[in-house]
């Protein structure tokens, strides 16, 4: 079977591509990504694909990276594929985030892929992982310590991410490049065995093949494939529990019901924690130590922890709240008659004009829709996040009050406050969204024209991956 036919079989078996897909290819200039791009170009007419590529200069190997970028430009020009080149100082980013360079680079790449997919509407993101990568990953996880999910290895497909070279060996990829006279770049740092992955590839696996089992690659893949199939059955059970124990807030925080969690078996508790940690960190690998630390904390009645990858867990009532990264900060102008859709928090805000009726109530508290006196507004209107020092005069009061103190009085936990918005005009806050309007804009008996402000909250959907 030809390499093209083998890749096509993988694509068809796992539904990796559909007609008309817009595919972003992660291109490093190395042999795997070059073969991937070339194969997808050949498959482009069959699937009516739109292709584009992205190269990331991590600014780790400065001179080789420039050569790689130039090579990728030349290759994409020859293949008539648009290329995006992005530079990022990964060593500085790793230092800032207090994580390893390899982890910082991986996190940045995936964040970039996701952003490009959103902005340019890519339906698939193609990665060049192959059989050898799968073997090395499983062995690496065994050595580090992993559970069943980790032993299942790299998935052929996850959300938008696809791996068309999944069933090819490195030798087959190199043979394909030679057959098609395709040049590629070599990262000489891969030849050094001072990093864990390189040691497994260059020293450990060759030694195992020589002394213990010449077919160790196939044995590891068989293990991974068997567990991956079993995982599908177990996953169905976990998904049923997810809907009962977990919710996601409009701002993307994950809430875990502590009381329900404590009633589950340890196996299921670990699964739920892996889901929460993996989702809040956008798919990063979750280590068992973090899972077990958090499980012990929750079972002991706690829940406040700082975990790797800038993850915080906060106990709020009977909920364990998972938070990642910086607080939400946004600011958007509001136009009367037009709804503004916000991504994070996931809400929609609208302003409409109308006339007041004497029979209408003068005020409402804790409402998703409020009415204010239009003549008392100083346009333009803006919706934004709460800021330190924000103050307003709540309805029915005379003195100004800090928004933070107001929310404390309303027993709103601090962990949720970055998801609370305010609507402002030229004089300041007119509505703490969902809570209270400012007294100065209230409707009274002299009101002739009103403005209605409305917010529609949307909780984010649970994703199936655990």
C-alpha cells in the first residue's frame, strides 16, 4: 500500500476530514510536518480542502529558526499554500510563567492554533504525530507515572485536531520524502539525549529493541489501542456523571459539586478531576500528583489549592471552583437597538429605547432586565468589567458605595466577581449587571422616555473529553 493510500485509509477510518474543510497545518520544516503538508496538498482536490500553514519561531535556536522560516516560506510558495510566521520569545515566556521551556512552547503553540482557528474559521488543525511519537509518548508516561487515560496515548482526533500520519512510522515518512524528492530541516538538538524525550528515542527504545523485545513498538501500540477502545466505554459512564456534578460558568470557570463528588469511588473522582483540570488548562497534560493532592483536599473538606499551570481551585459553599489565568477584563461600547455578544463572560447585552407607562414598577432588583430614565443618561454607554475602586449610588440610597462592598453585602464570592459586568455612561456606573441600578437613573413619575437594559447569560457547554 502506498503512503498516500495508507494516510487516506486513516482519514476515512477516523473521519478526520470532510469535504470543504478548511485546514491549518502546523509546519515546523521538519520531516514529519513537510510530509504532512505535501500529502494534504495531494488530497486537496479529493476533499475540496482549503489549506494554510503556520510556522512558530520560538526564539530558542535563533539562527536555525531563521533558516527554517525561510525554508517553510519557499515550500509553501511552491505548494501554493498560504503561510503565517509567528515569533514569540518562549524562554522569556517560560520564565515569566515559571514553567519549563518545552511546556511554555507547547502551550503557546496550541493557544496560537486556537486563535488562528477562531479568527480564520479553520475547521481542522493538522498535526504531524506518527507511530514513533505514539510509542515514545506512552513509554514516557509509563516512566513518569500515568493512569489508563495516559496509557491510551495520543488520540488520532480531538476536537479540531487531527493526525493524518497516525499509522505511519518514521521510516515510512522518510521514505516518502525521498521518493518525492522533498527537502526538510533537521533540528540537531533532537540528536542530543539530555532531554527526556530524546533519551527515550535515541537510547532507551533502541536498547529495549536490542535486548528485550525487537517488536516493543508494536507491543506498546497494541496496549495503547486496546486501552483507547476500552476508554470509549468508560467515557460514556463518566459523561453521565459530568452532567450531574459539573457546571461551567459564563466566564469559563468550572464548578464541581463537592457533596456529589465525595460520594463517588476514587476511580470516578480522579476522572472528574482530570476533566476539570484538563479543561480549565485547555487540554494540558494533568499529572497524577496534582489529581491526588486535590482529591485528598476535597475529601478532607477543603478545596483551596494552587496547582501547576496557573490553576487555582477555590472552595465556595458546596462548590469547588476551578480558575485558570488572569481575571476577565473587557470593555465594549453599547449601541441602542443592537445586542452585543461577549465571549467571556458568555453573555449578550442589549439596550432598547421606549416610553414609560405609569403602571410599570419604578424599580427592580436582581433582574436580568432593568428600565432606566433615558433623559438621565449621558451617552455613550459602555459595558465593562468591574475595576478596583468602582463606586455607585445603589437604588434607594444617597451615599456612594464601593461595588466590591456592595457585592460583599450580597454575599457574592470573590472568585466570581470578574464575571460581573457594569454598564456605564459619561457620569459613571448606571447598572451592576444582574444586581442593581444606580439611583440617579431610576424611573420616576416625571419620566417620559426610558431605556431598557437586558442581559442574557449562557452557561458554557460541557465538552466530552476527559
